[in-house]
């Protein structure tokens, strides 16, 4: 099934398979922050992120958002469509936090009057710098048309996930998405949706249940990831 590794990122490895149209993605326990300056293992993180992504992507697909996901293969592996990743990371924000709060001097937790979509250049060497859509087109990373589609899909992901998490006692503060292109030119949601790539705050207590526990040395990292898997796979409350 799995053949040679094609790409190793900070949290995942991508393998070729005997089928040229499919890859296997392996989720690792490795965690990095501040552009790789801080490194550690979060026990069980790979399995949690694989399970959460495998739970959400088919539901997004059913909601009309095309994704690269095919199936979960094991605790830490999933089968996906082979796509070329667009080197533009898309951040969607419901509430001010993180780099947005820092850059603009807006207190963390300030609700935003409308969702904000930001774009970053996917480059470990440069620390994923903020860009705009003109930059991405000018440097040939994506077409205007693809970026329009990416923004539309990112907002649809937000419209699906925000009430999904709210029904499970979680405020979705912000999240990062990546998109890929199929050989046929279709833009599809790729990568993962997990506590590594989202900010999740407990709706009742405000407790952070995401990678900020690792970034900010808050402790209880493994417990927060396990709790998010439990919430994601639980039934909606009050309904
Ligand atoms: O750090 P910042 O506030 O820009 O992060 C916004 C959101 O994007 C957070 O949920 C964070 O976990 C995610 N993110 C990510 N990968 C990056 C940068 C941010 O998953 N390289």
C-alpha cells in the first residue's frame, strides 16, 4: 500500500501508493511552534488529529465542500486523493486571537463583526508570512479564479464548523486551511482540521482546548486533545 515518502512536514508524512492518484498521510505526535523553535512530542496527537479530520472531512464533503479525503486506514493514517497543494495557507477568524491580536493591538477574545479571511505564504523558511491575493497571483502560486474559489470554500467550511462546534460546547475562534488542486484542476480542501490548526475555547469556561496549550506552556495538552476528540465525535447538545 504505502510506498516511498514524498514529503515530510512538521506534523505529517505523505507517502506515495501503488495508485498514482492516491497518497497515504501519516499523522505524527511531533509538535512544533514558533516556526520550529519549540519542539516536543504530544502523546497521542497523531491519532487524535487523524480521527478528528477523518470525522469532519466526510461531513464537509456531504455539505458540498470537495475534499481530498478518502478514508481512515489506521489510528494514524488516512488515504487521500493525490493533489498539488496550493502554497497559500488560509486563516479564517471569528474572534480576535493570536497573531491577529498581536499585529493589530486587539484584545484576544474580541468578537469580529464579520469573519476575516487571511492568506499566508506556506514557507517554513520564511515562517509563513502574511500575504494578500495579489501577491499570490503575481508570484504564480494560484490564479485569481482559484483564490476566489478558495475564499468561498473557506467561508463555507466556517459556516459548517462554527455551529457544529457550538452544538458541542466549543467556540471556534479561528482556524487554518490548506487547499489542493486535482490533476483535473478542481480545488479541494486538503490537509487537516484539528486542535493543531484551530483555536477551540470551551463555551462555558473559556478554557483553551487546542495547540495554544503547548505554545503557551499551559499544561494539560494531551488531555485537551483527547477532550476535543470526544467533543467532535459526540452528539449535538440540545438537539
Ligand atoms: O497564529 P495565528 O493567530 O495567525 O493562527 C491563526 C490560526 O491558524 C490558529 O488556529 C492556528 O492554530 C492556525 N495556524 C496553523 N498553522 C500556521 C499558522 C496558524 O494551523 N502555520
